[in-house]
C-alpha cells in the first residue's frame, strides 16, 4: 500500500475532491500525507502575478512602483489563501487520525510536485486534472500531464467534473428513471 502520499492541492473547485480521496487512501493504508500548494500566480481564476525573478534574469518589462506594489499585495493574498487552505486540510486530516504535514512553495507546479515527491520519498502523488485536452493542453500546458510523465512514483489523477457535466448526468439519470 501507499504509506507516504503527496497531495497537490490548489484553490480550484476540484481541490476538495483531491484531498478527500488522498485522505481516504491514507486512512485505509495507515499512511501519512504531505499537502503541497504551489504558488504559481496562475491558478484558475487568479490574476497572472509574476513570480519573484531570479537575480540573474528578469523576464518582465520595467513596471511602475504602483504596479509592483499591487502585484506584491496580490501575491500576499495568494500566500494567505494557500496557507489557510493547507491548515484547514491538515486540521481535517489530523482529526481523522492521519499524520499530516504541509508545505507551500513558489514555482512551476509540475516541477515542484515532482521534486518534492522525490525528496520526501512519496509512494503516491494525488493530483487533480482540469480536463484540458488537445490544443488547450498543448498551448496552456498541463500540470497533471507533466506529473504523470516525470514523477518518481505512482500518480493518481482525479478528473474534475464540472457542474455542467454533473447537471447533464443528473438530467440523463432523471430521463432514464422516468422511462422505467
């Protein structure tokens, strides 16, 4: 079974499902959890906030002081939201009797997940999948795809089920039971 489960969570609608599945697996296998939130500034529904540049490379054009201050404020909001999410999930897992720790780190989500899985010695990575495919996945990239191809351990991807898909399935289910 899996004893060290790395859970990559973000602020998307599917994050709770990802965490719940990982918690279930950890309880079933008497394993522990490492919760990870990667600060990328590009989370779904968030403004694109530049990550602090390396000292030898600055990829962004010169910004006004006001713009830099605004970006810093937005970054601090993202940090706070991420830590609150991690703490909330940690509290829930601890109440369920699962040893849990967390980390929040800036960077490229896919690379950060794989690097932490390697250094922490994870047996399993649980990650959400937003359902990008085709050109969208090619143009925008896919964290789950990167993790699947570069992880040092097994990976469980949780497909995000949009509200629209859920409503369609419920409508179909209603039609089937009405015709019975």
